[in-house]
C-alpha cells in the first residue's frame, strides 16, 4: 500500500470530508502522526538563544490531502503558536494536548496540494518516553542536543510526527556567533551579521520527522569530500575532540564497507555530531549525520552508520517493527567485527545464546516489544541480530547478503514491515522461512538449541 493510501486509511475514524484523524493508529503511539494528508516538504526557520533557551520558529509545511479536509492536525508539544495561514489565508486553530488542530478558511479538496505556515515561540521542553529517557530538544550547557526518537520532533516543530510520513527538509537556523547549528543533509551556506550566524541546510531525500536535528553548540567543524564524492561534515564539541578523532577518521572506510554490503550510500551528505551531553545517555541515527552524546567507540559508529540504510532510508511502517532498525544495525556491528579481526558473528551469537532462560534477551519477541517502554531493550537489538544470523545460517552467505542488499534497494526512501522482509527472504532463497521467523522474531522465551 502506498504511503498516501496508508495515511488515508489512518484517517478512517474521522467522518468523511471533515477532518484528518489525530493519529495514524500506531499501536504504541496512537496519537503520533495525523491522517488526511501527506507532507511533501518542511521549510523550518529557527532562531535559538542558548542563554535564555528561547526558540523562535516558523514552519512552512507543503502537503497533499488524501481526503477532503475541513480541518487537520499537526503534532506540537508545548511552545506558543502565534499564527497559522493555509495558502496565505489566516486559519483558526486550537490546542488539544499534543495536537494542534487547524481549520483553514476554506475546505481543502482531496488530492490538493496546500501550504500551511505556522509561527511559534517559547522554551522547548523535551518529552519523557515510556522508558524514562528524554528526547526532543534537550538543552545543554552550550546549546541543545536535538534527538527525536521516537516522539521528540514535536517539541521543536509542528509535524506529521510518525515515520510513515517522510518528507524533504530545508533548515535555516540562526544562533549567536561562535555557536554552530548542525542539521541534516548538506550545508548550503552560513553568514554572520550583527553577532549572529545563520546556517542553511538541505535534506533532499525523504526523512521521517524523528530523524531531523538542529543541534546547537560550540563545535570544531571538519569538512571534506571523499574520493567517491560524498560530502562529510563533522561537528565535535572540543571537550570530546581528542577521544572522537581516531574513530571519526574511520568513518569514510566504514561507509565504504557498508556500501559494499548494503548498496550505495543513500544520501548526499554524511558525517557526525559529537556533543558533550553525558546526561543524555544515547546516540541517535539522525539522517545523514548521526548524533552522539559523547565520543563514540567504533562499534557505535558502525551501528549508527548502518542505520542510514536500515531505519533512515528504509523506514518503519509502525514502531512495532523496530527490530528492522536495531537488529539490522546490531548485526552490522557483528559483521564488521567478523571482517576486521574480531570475533565471528557465530561466536557472538553463541555467547548470547548462553544467556540463561530468564535473561532479559529472551524477555519478549523482537518483532513485538509490546509497548513503547521496551523499544530500546535487549531483545530488539541482540535477539533481532540473532534472528538475522539464523537467517544467514539457513540460506547461506551468498543469499543472505543478497537479501540485505535487496531490502535496502527495493525499499530505498520508503518503508518496510516484518512481513515484507520475510516475503523477500523467502523469494530470494526459495525456502519456507516462516518457522524460523516465528521462533526468532515472533516468540518470547529462549528457543531450543539451533
């Protein structure tokens, strides 16, 4: 089913021709995203003062309706909306929790492209996820660590905040001179006037809202182009520079190695943002330029880089299938170790399988964590990788790597589900793999000895 059709289906609870649904019916985050339209592009203009933590924003959202709309919703948590226009005409609006409900002056016909402009301001606050972690616009001592998985995009711009709706982006971010603002894609330019610097970024390829960033800080910046023409932009907090340098030097070779396995790198820009945010406690695969809360080790760099294929280019249809992101990126770490003098993937598998039956790795099936509380726990990562290793053993290396490459190629810039991956694996291998995936992806508990 096409994205537009899925978004239209998500709007089913709303009366036909009235309003888009306040969510896309994701089983874990029912209010995430919105029905009735498909965003094509976000043009975000932001001004941020790290001293006061005040954000001024204007979002110009270009979208196409998937049904007739008298009103539609955007996801926005906190901040004060000062005005909205739809196709240059003032629109009325009201807030219902994280829902910004917009009523344009005239109804929008099905299939019509429209442009909504939202002006807003305030002190953005991160959201607390079901597992207790923070995401969104997280203030730091010199700026902000902006990481949106799974809910945080709505803390700093109005969005159709679900991976189902991907769009291209332009970012124009103004910060005090001496600070940098790092977003996704390629840097188009920067100018300094009156003690403030404006950075302009463009992410041309489709991107889910949670993968957007506009991280602000005092950074050492490194820019270069690889022999293959890939534009690298690294921004590193000086406090992390010494520890990060040896790992970041390996980034081009890691991306080249992953391209050899998974297919061409899917974006025009690459790089890393290494912030000094030790209280955050995680890294994120922000599209084209992963974001690290401290200097990463090599395994973390490999993991977040692999997400550029698995999670970013090929995105989730629902959060239930997050093992397609995390299991794949974790298995990329295993493969990297195996091919660079470390333990074999089989040895890593065996060490995990030795975990007792009451270990957390067997607590729930990676293909259905059960709630947002468990999205980032061991079964999704480790057992998800174990499922891929069992697939590799079942079909052989040649077919296995053909499956991975086909998955990344066939779904590039799009979405995927577990069922689609199983179907692909069966088609490529000519084998019935239903039992394997049921055991390793769909069932809780420790499987019998493989």
